[in-house]
């Protein structure tokens, strides 16, 4: 038996008037998920423990079978693992976004326009981060390149300070959300001076792209200590994701990462490449378990784009789930497939919420005959609800 998780980050949502009072998942054309649902168990699962922030960090730890209340030490430390940072016990890792701020007024009066600077390429980000590093880096504060807009600051002998995720305050004046720590706050302000008139940003504006005109710190935490996924479940696992957070969870859990060319965490990522990598890993390379993470629905939720979120969900259905199912079926492999979001990213709020999410659990050896399809409403009506998200992985492996 082989096992695969296909996770549409932030795919769950609320009903939207312009979608005929349907959610994006309910409105989207998803024939593969709907076909699977008729042969599957569907239900709702709480991935975010009570009192914890609804981030992709806590949610994906939960889906991976790690109780966030036990294993969570912050988001950025997990990303630091992915990009090869050798954290010391007294280091603090902090996410460093390249963001777009409005141009009017003093720094404190600016508004945050885009938490991803139009999903800036890693190549452009490297040039801008190098300009920041040249002016701001020292023995205490060191910058590390990640992917796209997502980068890392390591604060030697630092403190885990409270910082606000930029996607939580889109469109708001930033003054009251700046770091309370004076050094971090001053670094953000200086980054505006470094980046706002950088030649690369001037060229991005000429091209109609959002300039990456400031850094933004959030997600502070200390070195994580995850237990081995293999020792926990006796399954050889692989992670397929374009996002450093997920790659870092895999590193911490002792899983392998597969890098797919053209996978970038955006709407126009290499969906088919991820699917092909998973099928090959499970049928040819000796892996028992594959975790395919697709970031696009979450990014479209943060952008507040109804149409593109629907499109991202349809791409997930047609360009990931379909080829994975067809590939495993063609190989004659018995398998169980779990499809779900990690958390909702509702268009209404453009950030994450803690509401339960719908899951679909398909077993190729069982041929059910249900009347339901896969979406939030139908999953809730099924009457199945798991209160502890981290136990879902054990449920996947029950056979």
C-alpha cells in the first residue's frame, strides 16, 4: 500500500455572493475530486489547535501528524532548515518578506499593498536582498535567501518577539504594526531607503509590477526538534513543495525533498511536474508516502482574487490529482489518497482562519457508492469530524 497527501494550501473558504453563494471549492469545476468523493470518506478536521495562530506552519505540522502544541517553535525556524541554515540553540529565526508598501508619507504612515511583491521571482529577490544585506547585515543579524518573497533573518542570541504577518494587515497603515524591538523596526525603515529607488524596483514599476520596496519581519522562533517521520510511522516519505516552510518541515522530520523545476508557489507553477514526481517516487523510487503541497489557492486568497482562487482549485484537480490517480492506477499500485486544505484563506478577510477544513480520504481497494461531492458543505453534512488534526495521519495509515 502506498500513501499520498495532496494539499491545496488555503483552499477552504466561505460562501461568496458573486459565486451564487457558493465557496470557491464548491463553485469550481472539480470532476476528479467529486468522482473520488463518491468512493471516499469525507469529513471535517480541525487542523489548528485552540489558542494557536492559524498559520500554514501549525496547520501543516498538524496534517503531517505532529501535534503543534508539542512541536511548534515558530515558522521561520522551519524555513531556515529548508535553506540550510545551521541554527544555534540561542539563535532566533525570523521570516523576512519582501513586500510592497504605498509610497505616500513617512514610513509609519504607509500602507501594505502586497505581501509578496507580485510574487517576485527568486532571481529578482536575490538582487534586492543583497542590497539590504550590504547595508544592514552584521555579526548579530544575518540574512539568508529563500524563495520568491520569502527570506530569513537569523538573530544571534535573539529574543522571540511578537511580530505581525504582513498578509494579516493588507491595506492597513503599518505604524501600529511595526516591530516593538527598536533594532528590527529601524532595519525595516532603512530597507525602504535602500529599496524604494533601487534600479530593479524602478524597472519593475515600469513593467507594471509591484516594487519590493521594504522588508517585513514576522514569524520569530527557535530551533525546532521534530521527531523522525520514519520512526513515527515506519514509512519512507518525500515532500514535493516549492515553499521553504514545507521543505523545512520535511528536513526536520528526516524526509527527503524533491525539487521540481518550474515549481514556484504561484498560480502558474509546474503542477504536472509535481504530480509526475510523486508517481515516480511511489512507483519507482521506493517511497511509501508522498506529500504534494500546492501553494496557489492560498496566494490567490491573500490577493483577494475570487476568479484566480477558483482557477487554482481547478488546476489542482485537473493537473495534480488527475495525473496522480491515473499514474498510480496505471502502475497497478494499491494506494490511499488524502486530499485537503491546511486551513481556510477566505477571500473576505484575505488571511487565514482557524475554521475546520474538509478532507477526502480515498482507498483504491474500496469502491464506495456515495451521493456526495467534495466541498465544505458536503463534508460538514457527512457528520464526520476530527477534532485533533494531527491524528488524521494515523487515520491515513490505518491500513
